[in-house]
C-alpha cells in the first residue's frame, strides 16, 4: 500500500509530539515519589453470633494503597492516593474498586503545615501509627465506627520545641469523610500530643460534628503511650455522645483499650490487645470483616505473632475473639476468628 508523503509527515510529527510529552511526564514523575502497600488475610470463622458465617473462610485484600507524592517547591507539596479494599460483608461478590483516599495541597513553613483537600483527620492518625498494626486490626474508634480517617477541609499541623515535645493537629472539614458535601454543617477536630522524656507521651483529642440543627456528635479521647527499645504499650479511652434528633434518645458510647507490642528478636514480634465496649454499639453489625452484635456490650481480645524476614514484609498469624456480655439470639457468646495476615509495602 502506497503512503502519501503528507500522511507520513503527519504521523511522524504526531510521534515526535507524543515522545516529547512522555519525556516531560517522565521527568516530572521522576521528581515525585510513588509508594504503596497491601495487606489482607486468609481467615476462618470458627464461631459467630451469626450462625450463617460459621465455617466461612477464604482470602481477601483488606486494603491496597497507591500513592504519589510530589514536591512543588521547598514550601509546597501535594499527595494523591487511591485505596482499594474488599467489601468485607461476607455476602457481596465484587471486584476491588479504587476511590480517592487523599488529595491535598500543603504549605510548609518551619515545623508547621497548612493543608487543604482530602487529608487524614487527627481522630486516630497518631494512635494508628503508634499501634503499628493496622494490617491486623483497626484502632478502636475506627473499628467501632466512631469517626472517619479522612475528611475534606483545612488542616493545621505542626510541632514546637527543639525535641518536638508538643505537637498539634487541628482540622475544620465537611464531616462527610471522603464523600461529597450534602449539608451546610461542618466538623471540627483537634489533637494535642505531649512527649514526656524519651519514652512517654500523652495525647488528648476532641471533635464536634453537627449533621442537622438537632443532630450532633461529641467525641473525647485520651491516649497514654510508652515506647522503649523493644516494647510499645498503649492505653486509650474514648467517649462519644450522639444527639440523634428530636424524639430520639441520646446515644452514649464508651470504649477503653490497652495493647502491647514486644519485639522478641530482629525478625519477630508479639502483639496483644484488649478492647472493652461498655455500651451496645448499634453500628456493630455493619463493621466490615468483623461484624459485631449491636445489642450488648462486649470485649475484644487479639493476639498475634509478627514474622518479618525483611523490613517491608510480614506474615502475622493471629486470633480475634469477641466476647458478648449477653448471648445473642444464636446462643453463641463468642465470635472466634483465626487469621493469617500478610503485609508488604514498597516505595520508589
């Protein structure tokens, strides 16, 4: 087939332009940083208050992160992050779908940052990092659906002192998590962290959210932590008051938690955790991966062994027990999960 000279020149120029665009994009991306992590489990349900889940087992991804960080200047930075996870309701057969987890622009001046966009809330950002095993289980306020990990708004973060003995994280946001704004109300959150010597720290947190004129929520939280060379110990207490509207009773929820991480060797660690939910949690049945009966107070026990042959990969056999104060209708007083959790991360 004969190709005209003009057509040849046309495609040749398009090829040059495409190559130039890809070259510039490659140079731009090279100035940024790609990173991500993935974790999931093989799980087996031995006992459950929902007898239909007994014997259920399988593999799932509970979280996949894909992140791009880019430094615009010495003062301005951005982050874009996608998250994927399984439905975790034991009934939905679906593929993993991505959604925007982080999308923000930040300005840094000294030890202080101003951030606008979808960014982490102060609700459990520090506690989750200190716990260090989000791959095994969420922190209490996250697990029991008493807040959101992300929100859209303004955030102010920073630290003071040579040793950064004091840190703060304040955010004013929509109160809708990663979802779109649907009302004119807003949510305010604030965390203040104090470091005491080399090993101890204390965090206080509070937030207020108003959904409508007669529906609002208050959350108060305190956390005390110890970090040694081979040990981490955390103690947490949180209280939430939910004003559910005219004619509906006020809902009060309180939860306390204690955990310990013990490094037994360079490649192994033991982890333990105990949570106590002193009130029935009406959101319990909708908790992903570990649905909880919402009609009675309960306690959660967790224990695991972290095997990490290399820095960025772990295999963590663990058990999770949820013991109810009153047996649900099925008669089972305890939910019992056996899991083998896998975790790995990477960065450019």
